[in-house]
């Protein structure tokens, strides 16, 4: 049976892209939610009803605050007395290796306030084994309680897709797991109260691997079309037409598109968690991931090379050339520029002496992009640039205006057609 939200309180560790949406949903169904985040600036914004997560509007945030059941906080003491704690903190790479320090720190805080009968769920993406080998001992050490006996513990991968207007937290099936059957049942009951469908797997390792299969699958397939795009161009074949044609097959094919590389918090990072674990535990390299990293990491450099060649044909050198980049986010209609290949393209062009202007109406104007001038997409900007490079195909760009005013467009997203357009 699901817990009664009206009588249960939740702590969500981390109020970011993953943690804020689940906090809002829990408040909506009646839970009392403490959103703990050590980032004081973020907490202040949340308290003033100002959302920084694009899938959560400031109206939704304000409505949650108005219920009196949502408390964003950076004070650990506010975590006292929870029934369920979710851990949604960053799992980045540090010098190419998994960095679980945020998970460890969050687990320590949760452990200090853990009571008998409570339930703790790790949601951060990580390698198989983390919940049992890292989170459980930290929680047990801090609380003096035993996982699976005194408190419930499980893993449930986050499937948030920022900017996706079709699938959200509530209607995307949620994979759930526990360290034993009673923990699984507690974890599943909790999620059944906030999402439409839960999918149970037998252990936390299976749930941890589920997320990595999903992201590695995407990473590898993006690399496959990226590599194909590079040699198709050399063969004088239009990869985009071939992909369109292949996509008419109603079975056995899934569409992936080439681009300037992969970005965001998932694809460039998560598969490396898995390959690190495989290498360490099994002793063999995870060759698909290594190859995919290699191809995808090369794409920004390839984009620059294509631009150099195109300008060369026009008798222009990149040094001193004005280039307008369209899009800095790692994916369309999102303002998220973390790990974005567009930033790598900008840096590379700058190092070659180009004058780089960049337009992205969705990325925070304060986002650090060394040396590139942030501009609005205007007719004047397009006309003044010797080359426009489309890196992120946001719907709100005025493509007609770009096509009718640009000298030359390098389109890395297969969005544009015209006599002045060259596609990747
Ligand atoms: N962003 C996505 O689209 C997405 C999708 C699926 C999975 N994930 C996974 O979810 C996890 C979180 O990612 P995110 O995108 O929400 O990151 P984020 O950076 O947007 O948010 C994480 C938050 O955790 C906070 N934090 C850091 N240390 C903390 C601590 N000790 N206690 C509490 N909070 C702490 C940070 O200040 C930050 O606000 C990662 O493992 C990521 O791989 C993210």
C-alpha cells in the first residue's frame, strides 16, 4: 500500500534538474517536502518563487510554496523527521573518473537524520554497485541502523528529459529497486503515489544498470551516425537523406541524427561510469563506450575543420573572420549548456583567431563562454558574419531570416536547405 502523502514527509537532497521536479510532484500529491541544497543562491531563488529549472515554471514553484508544504533550505537541521529521502545530487567525472563525493556527502547528511522505518532512495546516475557498496555503509555508519532491516534502501533511476513536452515525470514509467524485498516494496509504494507506472527489478544493481543501458545506447548510436556523417561527406553523399529514408522502415530501426557532439549531464558522462566499473571489476575495456567517446569528442573539431574548408574555398582565412554561432545549449529548446559541444566549437574558433559571436536566447546570459560575444539573433548580426554555424536547432530561431541574409551557413543539425547552406 502507498504511504499516505498527507501524513508523510519527504526530503529531497539536491534541488536541480532532477530534484526540483520530483519535489514539486510530491507537494502536488500532498507530501510535505524539504528540498535540501547546500547552494545558498539556489535556495534563495527557490524561496522567492524564482525557478531556474526550465521544466518547472515559477508559477508552479510559487504554488508549491503557497501550500506551506514545500521548504527549500540549506540548513541540514530541516531534514529532521523525514519518512522518505531521495538523493538527486550530481555525479560528475573528475579527471575522467567517477566522482561520488556529492552522493557520499548527501548520504552522510541523510544518515544523520535517519530514523527506524524510513526509506532512502538514490536517484543519481551511477555505476552498478553504488547503492549497496557506498550509500548503505555511509547511512549505516551515520545512523547506527541496518539497511533492509531497520530502514529501507533502494535505487530508482531518474529519467527526466529537460525540455521534453511529450513525456514527463508522471507518465514515464519509473524503474524501482530495493536492497531486499521489504525495501523494494517500500520504494515501489512510494513511487506508486507520485507516478502512473512503476517497474520493479530484482536488485539495485539491475536498476543502476538500466539507466546506464539507456544512456550508453544513445551515446553509441549518436556516435554511429556521427562517424557515418563524416565519411558520407567525403563520399559526396547526403547523410540526412539517407537517415530520412532509413526512418521509413517501420521496424528494426531507430532514428539518431549527427551533430556537433554530445553534451549535457548524461551522455558525455554516464557511459564512462559504466566503462570505469567494468574495467575495474572485470578487467576488460568497454570498447563500445571508448569508441563512442572517441567519435563524439572529435565532432566539435570536425565542425571547425568543415568550416575552415568551406571558408578556404571562398578564399577566406579563419583568422579575423566573423563567425556567428546559433545555439549554445547541448540540445534544442533547452537552456542547458553543460558540457555542450557548442562551447568547444566556440573555444576552438577563438583559438584559431576568429571573431566569435554567439546567439542563444535560452542559455543564461551570464553563462561563462570565454571570449565569445553573446548577441541577439538579428538581421545585422547575420549580415555582418562571414559564416553562420547552426549548432543547436532551437525552434524559436528565425530560420527564414537567417537564410535570406547569410552569406554562408554551416548547418550541423540538418535543419536548413538553400544555396548558401552546407550541411554536416
Ligand atoms: N539533468 C538531467 O536531465 C538528468 C536526467 C537523468 C538523470 N540525471 C542525474 O540526476 C543527478 C542530478 O543531476 P541534476 O541534473 O539534477 O544536477 P543539478 O546540478 O541540476 O542539481 C544537483 C543539485 O544538487 C545539489 N547538491 C550538491 N551537493 C549536495 C549535497 N551534499 N546535498 C544536497 N544537495 C547537493 C547541487 O547544489 C545542485 O543544486 C545526476 O546523477 C544526473 O546524472 C540528470
